[in-house]
């Protein structure tokens, strides 16, 4: 039970940080003739060093906020 709680608390800040880092970099996309958005990269291209750093920074900020709240 405790392990699932830890994983469930660590994954969302990392995922949101990676998503925010990719938004800052710019995600390659194009419009199809039907005006639908099509992503031009692969999943692994989303996990470059900068978004991963943003994910770790986001995790650090959440841990810092929790530590300050406990103090």
C-alpha cells in the first residue's frame, strides 16, 4: 500500500514537468487536409534532456512545498 502511494505521488509532478518542458521547447505538429492536428515526432523524442530536467525540477518543487508545509 505504501509503495503505491509513493509512486502515485511522484509520477504526476514528473509527468506534468515533462509536459511543461515540451511546451516550452515547442512540439512539432502539422495540420492534415481535414484540419486535424498531427504530431510529427515519436514518443521518445518527447523525453529529451530539457523536459526531463523540467520534470525533476517540478518534483523538487513539490517535495520542497511538502517539506515546508510539514515544518
